[in-house]
C-alpha cells in the first residue's frame, strides 16, 4: 500500500517556526529549596510540610476560584486539583506574573476561547500502546492540532499589531508567545489526516491511497453488474408469478433474490442462501451471479484491509509525535491558566504584586482582603441579586472582608501579633500566607495598592490543633513536633507562620520555650509571623531590633474587634472587657480588675507553682461544697413538688419539713460563705506578692476558680423573698440585706442611708455604695411577712425557690424570672453541621426538654445562615419561648432562649380559656408523650378536659366554637360538648391528639362545625 504521492508535495516541507526557540517553562510542582547539600530526607520533609501548609491555608479552595474562568478541560482540571504552577524561583514567579499581565492586556481587546483545544492524552497513550485508533479518535487529534495552530497564529498576529511591525518581540503579548516557544504544531500530520479522512462525515476518502482508489473503483463496477443481473432475475421471477413484487436483498453477505418456495424452479441451479420464517419464501442466488458475488466479497475485504492499513499508518505517526503533542497541550494549558488568572484579577480588582529577592525589599501590602472571604461574600451577593451585578461592586460593601495592612521593615525578622480572641490574628496571618503563594503562582492580589513583598521559597505554617490520637500526640506535642520540623527545613528565604506559639502547656514554660524559638528563628528565616496571648513575648522587641510587635485593634466603646492591624503596638486579650460586654456580673469583674492591680508587684519565681497548687486545692474544696449545696437544693425542689401534689391537709407537716430543710441549707450556706471569705483573704494575701509579668498566666488559671466560687452561692436566693418591694423599705445600720446590683447576694449595711438616696453596704471584703431602691430586707425579717408560717406563704416561698438568681437576673415581658445565663453542656444545643430539617427537630426536642424559667443556648453558627434563620423562626413562634436574644455582641453564632413555665404555654395555646388544677392527693401514671409538656396525661369527659384522677377543666362560659388545644393523650373514647352543640364523637384516629412538637409533627386543632368535631394540622 502506498499513499498518494501528489497529495503531500506541500506537506513534506517543514512549516516555518512561529517563534524563536527558548527554554521551556518550569514544570508545575511545589516550590522547594535547592541547596546542594540538602539531604533527601530534608527535601521530603520540606515537601510534606509545604503540602500541609497549602491545606492549612486552603490553597485548594483558592485555586478553585479560577475554575469558572478556564476554557479548556486541561486548565479546569489543574484548578480543581490545585495543580496550577507555583514558581520554584524568583524568575519563574516573575515570568508567571508577566504572563498574567499580558493576558489582562489581551482580554481587553476581546474574548479568547481555547475550548477547541481538547485533551487528547488518552488517545495519544492508546496509540503509544500500538492500539489502532478509530476514525473518530484520529479526527479529534486533527481538530486539536488545527485549533492550536489557529490560536497561535491569532496570538502572533495580535502581537505583531501591538508591536507596530513584523517584529513581535517588543509586544506586550511577548510573555504569552514565550510560552509557545519550541512548540511543534504537527501541521504535516494534521494535513495528512485531513487529506485521508473527511472528519465531518468520519469516512476515509478514496484519495488516501492508490490501492484504495483502485479497489473502490473495481468494486463499484462489479456492484453495478451484479445489481443489473439480479434485478433482471427478480423481474423474471415476478413476471412468472414467483413473487408478489421484485425483491433483491442480501443474505450471508451475498446479494440474492426472493422467490416463493413453490416456484424455486424458476431459478434452475440457483443456490438457496436462506429461507423466510414462514418457509414460504426462498432467498436464492442465481447461478450467473455467483462469480460476481464472489468478486464483491473479495473486493470488500480488500477495501477493509486497505482502510485498516491507512488507519494503522496514521496511528503510528500520531504515536511518533506523542511527545510533541503532549508538550503542545501543556503549553496551551499554561496559556489558558494565564487568561484565567487575568479574569480572576478583574473579578477581585486585584493588583500585580512586586516581588523582590529576600532581604532586598520590605513587605508592604495595603488594604488586602482575604481572597476566600471575598469570594464567599461575592457569591452571596450574586445569589441575592440574581445577577452578576455584584462583580461590578454594586453590592453592599459593608459585608465584605475588612481590608488589612501588612507592613514589615527590611530589618525585621520576627513579628509578634497579640490581641483579643476573635480579633482576627489568625485570619491576618493566613492572608499574608495566601498573598505570598498567590504572587509566586502569578496571581494578582486583592489589595488597594501595588503590594510589595519578598519572594519566599517556602511558606511553612503551624495553625490549628495538631492533636493526633493515632500518633499518640497531645495538642502541645503535635504543636511542638510541627515546629521542630519547621525549624529543620526553614532557610533564609522562608516564611514561617505560627499560631498561638507555646500554647497548650504551663504558661511560664510556654513563654520560655516560645522566646527561645523566636530567638532561633530571627537568625535562620527571612520572616516569621507568630500570634500569642503571652505579654512577655512582646518585650523581645526592647532587646532586639529584629523583633516587631503588632496588635489587633479592639474598640473599648463597642467592645468589639475592628479587625485592623496596629503595627508597632501590643494588644491586650481584653478578657475582662469581653466578659463585661456579655453581661457578666460587674462585681466579679471589678474584683478581677483589683486582682490585676495587685498582681503587678514582683515576687519570687519559685512560688509560682505553690500558688497555683494552692489555688487548685481551694477550687476542689469549693467544688465539693458546691455539689453538696446543689444536692440540698435538689432535695428542696423535690419537697416542693411533693407539697404541690398532696395539696391541702398537710400544712403542718409541710411547714416542719420545709423549715428543717431551709435551716439546713442556711447553715450550709453560712459555712460555705465563711470558707469563701477565708479563701478570698488568703488568696488576696498571696496575690499581693505576685510579679507583674505573671498577670495573664495567673488570671487564666483563676477564671475557673472564680466561676466555682460564684456558683457556690447558687441556692441562696431560693431561701429569700424575691418580691421587688424596694420603695417602702429603709435599711438600718448593721442590718443584713439583699442587694440587687450584687446579684441578690447578702450584704451588711455599714453606713445609714444618706440624703442622696444611697446606702453603703459590705459584701465580703468589698464595700460598695448602692441606691436605696436596690436594697431589700431578708424574707421573714419584716412584719409584713408574719404570715410566713402559713401554708400559703410556704408554698409561695417554695415556688420562688425555683427562680433563684446566680450570676445574672433576667426578666421577660410577662414578668417572669429566669435562671442563670451561664452556659453549660446541659443547657446547650449545637446545630452546626446539621441540615435545616435536622436542626429544627433537634432544637424542638431541646426546648421541650428544658424546665420552666430556664435558659437554652442555641449554637447555630454563621455559615450560609439557613440554620440560623430556621432557628430564629422557631424561637419566634414556639409557645414555650418567652424571648430570645444574641448570646453576646462578640458571638454572632449563638442565641439564648428563655423558657417559660408550661402553665403559660397552656394559656397561650387556649387563648382566653384556662385550665384549673383540682386537688389530688395521690400520684398517677403519666403518658410519655404528655409528660414533656404537662407532666400528666389528659382525657376528655363531657365538656371538661380531665386526667384520670386529678381533673383539669375548661369553663364552659369561656368555650368557643373553634379552639386550639395543647398536645394531650385522650386515653378513653369519650365525647365532647361545647356551647349549644350536644355531645358529639371525637373525629380523629384513636381518639388522641398529636404530640405537641414541631419538625414533622403536628399540633391538633379542634374545630366545631355543625355536629362534628374535626381535627386540622
């Protein structure tokens, strides 16, 4: 076989090269140092740390921001797999930035579509394995080569036009043209394929070879003769009545005619090739057509063999050119990524960073926004507007990330960032890390002005918890192990980012270790950024100019972080201010501030451990007293429930029991208060000797003890009258009173009330002046409570014991008092990570399980806001929720709900009607579905809502035709009669209400219509 020679006279000559040869661009691999003496293990460790850093900084998500702007499958896959090229040297990173700048300029003249450059790698690999390609696969390769050639010529023409002449080397398109240097577009191969195959029809043309042309010509003539002969034979059979109409068909790859079985004699010596399914028709080959059919078979096989030979030849030529074709696809992938980076730069209004060698330039980034937060906000705006208008900055700028300034002098090697929690220290550090990686990868940075920063060969980060159970690593072990690896691979061209350095261990040792690490880094890295709460680390700047401090700004007016970086300043944790902003007891905060002042004097280092140990022992003792007091309080609550259930007739016994338990609790509380005062005196004496540089460490250790001390007072208020009768009471000197401003705690009047309406009281060791209206007498000390011995007063006093106040006192619009707003694991429901339906069900169950006059902390997070919106909607409509509010100005992801008593829920559900509980001296079995809402099951009897023994009733005078009832279990098949409607049967399955819950369950609604009672959801 031989291809037509005349077809390739213009193809045999090699086409002129578009661009002058130059070194091919680097491979898209991770940036690693190349010191000659580096050991293979050190290189492997550096690669591992760099890969982990990319995950920590969420580099993969940033790469995916380029995906919508790619036009080839190769570029799209590179962005989705975070395989975009990162410069291994300063020169390579600068070259990537030049390519992005050229693509930005090219895009201004119009769109560039490279989608026709298809990834044919699987086809190339198949040809290399000697697998014969199909016509369609060969055509795909040819189309890719043609489109690549066309786009290269278009780029070359644009460069020539921009350069103002035939020379395109000085054009702004030059960085893009340099990518295509040494590219072989395989024009000869593309032309061969186009000459041999018609790709629009996917057929091999006759001109592909002389033999194929001859075979197809002979076959055509033979087929014409055979067709003429068979038509004549079929007409002859038809005229003789051997068939209904002339029929020429193919059986067994041979042409034949149809004839009735009874007339097969009309074709003497004919060959029967097949028989119809009914057996009535024979398909016969006339004797004179045998030779022509044989010739058709031979020529058909010869044509097929020739076509296979042509495909095999083209397959082998594609296999020989596979390396050049792959290289060509890689180069156009780089072109596609350059245009994607340019489109992304326009999207985020990015600025081209100015890179410099390490040590020759300072770092200056002004007004940079975190790219991932920026992309998330733009996506939300696009969804809200239903258009891409947000890309033109038409959305609200208030919700966009706060721009930060990062400015580091040339001589600085270590920056220590301090400030409050949730102030943005970690986000600022991640922003710098992403800015470094983006500049190395040729991406523009979303900043206000042109960013200037050194080129770092490695970006190494230790951010987050490195705890690993599989590797037997604690939080501190994981943290310090990673720092050890960073110190091993870091060089003078590296950027090191460490979050909360030295955390997770004893603060004194953590400070010492952190100081040593930072002093080591200042001599071995280009720049290290660390965050900390250790104030001692900010003092390193006074000893060495290579250290610099920075702080996250915190507004004392709003008690909220501003997320701005203050360079050259030191920041406070602002723990006391943050506690004050969330409504913490002011007396506690004031005492803490006094302790901070007393901690300033220095003391001996060897006493640190003794003080901490003593504090822990006192804490354990206080926790034991707290548990004992709580146990006694629980007993009182049980006694209260028993008194209510037994009703009248047991007044004397109730009074005796309540008085006994009250005296026990009072005595226990007095003992606890004495111990607390003793601990405070001893603690103040020890704290007066503490050194100033231990303030932050010691306060953090004492916070848990402070909370325990306060919780020890928890049951106190339940023993006193909480009625806010302030106006008519005038305190006297030496009298024990309750002070509202001190959380309703006992205090002693040390100075008679003055003319200004204030009185001086003493609480423990603290004296404070309060208004007369905030002071009230202890229950039982006034004559107005002389009736306290009565059963009615004892019941009211026991009922009010439920409403004791601990750290704060909360009152809703209905005049209800709620328990302490202190978050624990029992009063917290975490909805983060759940779907909206799951979160709604979980929240509803949590509300139903809470007791009366309690609080519930709902952690819904921020995220997309769907769970938060659903949670707030449920809180607005839930009958047991008295009110709800944000947990604190600093925590937007948590909401506090205040739960009302079930009696108020019943009143809200029944409208103007009410349920009255009659006396009942014996306990009954309650239904599980009703216990959560009412504590007992309900049954209907006549026109009264009852439970089996202890009845409830709805007054007939307040009954309506339409009523919504609370969830209840109707255990008996009875009837209901309201108004003028006679007794009618209940019209729902099983004569039961639905459970009083949401999230898939319904609230039964009873509607009286005519003589039937129907239920609607």
